[in-house]
C-alpha cells in the first residue's frame, strides 16, 4: 500500500495555502473487524469472565445496567465490586481467570485507523485498535499478560507507572530482550497499587509510540470506595503528524504535529460523555503525546484534581480547577458533580490543538480585500477562492473539496452553527434523564429565557445601549 503523500495534491496545497487553507467534513466509522479480540490463542477449558465493551454507545447489558442504575459489577473473583471504566471510542481488554490469575492477551499489530471520516492512516496498535484496549484490574490481582508481536519490527511493552519487578518493566535491552516478530512474551506480576496508569511500547519509542502503540491501565482499589463515582470515564491524549494525502503518520516529526486526539479520534468523531443530573463523574486523563503537554479545559463546571499517576491526593490537598494541566507521560484524575444540565465543551486550550492539519506556511491576509487575488489566480485554477481574510472560522462549512485523505482544519456541524473547533475536542452532556441504553441524548434544548440571542430593540432602548 502506498503510504507516501500524493505529490500532486501536496503541491497544489502549497500553492493554495499561500493565501489560505483547505477545508472538509467528517464522521466516525469504526473498523468493524477490530471490534472483538480473538481469544482462541488463550488456554481452553476455562470460563470467560464477565466482559464489557467500554464505549458509551456499544455496551453489554451488564454495563448498561451499571451505567444507568448506578450499580457496580462483581468483576473480581473475591467479590470486589467496582464501576467499570468507560473509554469513549474505545474498548476494554477481555480477561479470564486461570488458577487464580487474571489472564490477558495483547497483540501488537498494524492497524488501519480512522481518526475521523475522511482521514484514514496506517498505524500500529494493539488488538486491532488505536489506541490499544483499556486494561482493567483490581489492586492485589495477580495478572498474566501475553504479548504477541505481529509487527515487522521488534517491540516490548512497558507498564507505565506500575510498581513491579525490574524484569517485568518492559524496556528493551535493559530489563528484557525485544519481542521479535511472531514471538509471544509473558509478563506476570501482582498489582501493588490502584490508580490511572498506562502501557506503551518501550522499543524504538519514537517510531512505535508515535504510530499509536499505547493504552490505559486502570487499577481499581481493593477496598471499596466510600463515595464511588456514578460514571468513570477514561481518555488518552495523543498527537500526530499526518501530511495531507499521506496514509502513514510521520514518526520523525519533532515539533509540527497537526492531528490531536482523544482516544485516537479527533472531533467530530469523538464520542461525548453523558451523565444524569446530580451524578458524580470521574474523568481519568493520560497523556502520551510525543512532545506536547495539554491544558484540558471544561466548560460549565469546576472540578477537583483528586489523583495523579503517583496515587491519590489527600482530600486536604485537592484543589478546584476548570483546566487541568497534562504534562506528557502523566495522568490526572478529576471529579465533579454533574449538577448543571446542558452540552458542555471539553477541549485542549492550546488553540492549535483544536485545529486539524493546520497549515501555517501561508501569509496573514486578515483584513485584506482578496477580490483581485481571486480574479488573477482563477486564470490558473478555475473556481479558486482565497480564504482567511476574516480568519479561519469559515473554513469548515464553505462546501469546497479537500485533498484525498485529509480533514478540515476546524470542527463539524453543531445544533445552531458550524463548530469552529476540532481536534482535541469533546463534550459532557448532562441531562435530567437519559436514553435507557445510556447512549448520546442528542443536542440540549435550552429552557426558554436561558439562551443568548439577538438583543431586542426594546431591551437596548431600556438599558441605554446606543448602536
């Protein structure tokens, strides 16, 4: 498969971006063939544990019940209950019990991944997914994780932040030999902590992690929580460089990333979080971006930062925020009570991180009359229209085509207008009641008198506003 940019498209883009930027549209398509993990390679003769999907749309009956009724699930052999984590746009890795050990199977392999409709790339991931499925376990569990390498290159898996023996740390050349193609390695250790942790390749890290080889590792506390959340969400932040028209992310890029994702998706393909009014919400965030930290900001609420990848923060040390800073290589856990119904935006406040395949090689033409430029360039390119004289806000809904396998620089259609943010952007949708299956409730209907709109002349006159 050709993984290089289409040079004709790239050349044309360079010409056009001297004055403006390309646009486009998108929607999520999940690779159906990667939805289920093949468990046949695991030992036969043992019953599978209860399993659940971790997306907010596709759930088993057990998980739907846990989400919609507030009940926890007995997903531990000792009867310990916990709230299953929901990984929007993602999935939880299945496991089974073998002689008191929780057994998992990760498969490192090439993955054809769709970031949003219109942008598909050849990545590397685990179990047919980018990012890999969320591993979920309980403090005190003995876990056995088989890792099969179906890549063309050697690899390893590092359990980021997990306390374990040195020989299980997964660093190629330091704690183990690299896993060669078609080999299967066994990692086995007892979980000594709880919290939001991660896993990723630790062999040729720049290449393998930047192609998508990472995932979340959630360890629930052995002792029941006093005030557990009603919904427990988890996100992995990452960034990519994908040239327009290319079919392969560029792992050699160091600074100029142009695709920013929650759980491997960029808006408008990101699944929204949902909650019922009054529920306690936990949001776990991990950042394995190559170079960038992120400032994840939530509208409509303040929250408390309750944990890092180093452990729980004592209640006296927790602090209120509306933005949580996410250094690369770290996790943060935030909690809030969803007491304000509405559609509340959650996004990175580093402004280029809510743009997609942003070009910055063209000149600043804000405020310039481009009528003459259009006329001249149309002699060479029929139908050409310079863009950017009023900013980038209209780049997504002008109806102009974009090069193959690329996305618009900004957002997607909203309820009232085009949303001029994309990339690392999602929403928390809080409602007094939700669909029975816990799916997305659609757009919020603002109660009368509670929405901004055009000011009536009578109000302007009453308040002495002169236009």
